[in-house]
């Protein structure tokens, strides 16, 4: 059975939170870390999960679980341009 967009987003949210739990409280991850972890192949197919990983991060921001940063500073979805990092809230 094919994975729905909603299922994929939820799986990526879980991967993001799991990766952050495995790191220091002040550490951050790149959406590519989550995409690579969630991808089940051994080729470059994880790249197709980059936008879904970013969407999952923004959903977690809305839920108050994480914050998205650029240059170490929290940014909103409308402000973010280019590479982003994801970290737990309250840092």
C-alpha cells in the first residue's frame, strides 16, 4: 500500500523528534538528516523527501515541539530562505 502524504509527514515528524532526542539538548539537525533516515533505499532517493521533511519541521514548529533556525536564530516559515536547521524549543 502506498504511503499517503499525511503518513509520510507523520513519519518524518517522528524521525525528526527521534534524531533530536539522540543528540545534545542544544544540538540541531538538517532536514536532510531526517530525509536520509526516513528513506528506505541506498541511493539518492532521499532527496525527494527534502520538501516533505521541511513541511514536517514546520508542522512541529506549529505544535511547539521544535524551532527552525538560520544562522542560529529562530525564523518563521515566511522568513526562511535557503538552508535551515531544526532544534528543540527553548534553546
